[in-house]
C-alpha cells in the first residue's frame, strides 16, 4: 500500500480505484496518498443490472440519440453504484469483469434533464481518467518521453471496397501536421511492414478494421494483405512506447478471469507495449479522425492528458452537431499505461514562480527605502 501511495504522489494522482468481482459481490479498493478504503458496492446481480444496460446503449450509434432520457438516467445510476468520487481531478481506474467495457468518462456526476450533450455533467469534465490492468503493473511503470518521437502509421484505407475507410486518409494527413514518421497506406500497409519497421519508431498508429471475435474465433485486426489474430500478436517483441489502435472494438474480447478481455489491445500489451490506446465499441470513421487529430495536437503533454483534452475539444466544438456529440462518438477510446504528472501543473508552478519574482522586483525598491 505504501508503494502505491508513493506512486500516487509521484504521478500527481488524486486516487487509484480498483474494482474486484468476487464470487457474490463487487468490491472497490480506493487508495489515495494517505488512506485505503475497501467498499462492498453491491451484489454482482445488482451491479450488472445497472452496468449492462448502460454498456448496451453503445451497441449502435442510434441507441443513445433515440432515447437521450434513458441514457442520462442510466449514466447517473452507473456513476452512483460505482461509488466514484466527485472531487478528484486525476484518477487511475483498474476495472474488473464487465467494468472493462464501461466508458467511465461518459458517466454523469449528477441527474440532468438536458438533451444537449455539451451541457451534460459528464465525468469527463470533472476528472482526467486513465486506466491500468493492475496496481502492480502501474507501480512497475517508468515514465519516459523520448526527446524526439516519430510514428509508424498503418493506413490500409481499403479503397474501392466494402471495407473502405474514407476518413482514414484525413486522419493520416492531419497527424502528419503534428508529428514526423512513416505513413504506410494502401498496398504498403502490410503486417510484414509493421513487424519490420516498428522498432524504428516510438509510436505505432493503426487506422483499420478490427473485430472483437466470438466463442469460435479470437479477436483480429486487418491489414491490406491479411487478417491477423491476437494469437499472432502475442509473439511479437515490440519496444514501441505507445500503440494507438484507431479501429473498432480493439479493447473488446472474451473475458478471462484475472486477465481481463482477450482483445487486440491486450495482445499488444503482452507483446511488450506498455502504453496502449484502444476502443470499446464500433467507432465512427469521421469522429475518430477528428479525435485523433486533436490527440496528436496535444501529445506534447502526457498521453492521458492529450486524450482527455481531445475529448473535451470534440465536445465543445461548435462545428459538430449535437447528434455527433453523443458519447458514442467521443467516448470509445480509453488509455492504459503510464501516468505522467500533468504538465499543466508544471506550467502553473512556473507561472507562479515568475509572478512572485516580478512582485519581489517591484517591491524591492520600497523595501530598501524603508530599511534606510
């Protein structure tokens, strides 16, 4: 516990919250810099009866839009039963069971009758949230940010086919405005090129199709030349700092007890990547492109902060319609990995120090005069 609390201090976290599905009940472990709380939040049936309907609201783009009141009610119920704090800026969440599929940022911190998504009290607005698969893994993380980051982008696009991703072109072009690297499109977007070139870059970005799999078929991700199963990804030995899976259901898969979802995202973690950004449902091509553009625009900050700001910017963008601001469009992507101390705090201290120096300089003549 003391080690976790020291990590919380070092990473400028307010609290670490870990959930655990027991045989009959669901428990919450809440650790901050000074204390540990263990709470039984309800029976498995009680929790699932609230969480499952909320998760299924993200099955299709129309479910939330067709009944916004149902969404707002369920989003606040889920927030309440999960016993989430109201006054914490920086949270690390460690989910368990079906909670792995909950977009926590889209939960509502209080009831609302609004049908305008921009005005809703989403948890996104009050907390910056990142995730991890275990507290032990988080403690073992070492924060590192290379002075020069480059990206290997894989963009099959699948032009002139039923799989075509037209906004993937825009996604590639917008990313290149903010970061250097290799951007492989069309016939160059092969699995072989990924395995051969990934070692030369700190970031791996895959904009493609993926499937969560079923009882007969494991999760998979598509390249221009083949469909790759998660079993093939396990054998990769990657030194990449960050993998961004800009595709459908890359965080979804069959839940293994003690392991979480057997998903594409988890496969990259097993392959050696410590920081992964992936999706919880079938994402929209256009909104994903806008989110990724904003994410890279803020990547000079911490990874968690960049994703947080990208979502806030999307929700406040006046050029995006209310329908497109449904959390179905901005909430699918979650970040698992290291939590760097927010650079905004660093800037705040810098400005405070400068302000104090200026005040001292202005007051110095008066102090000297009084001394005489």
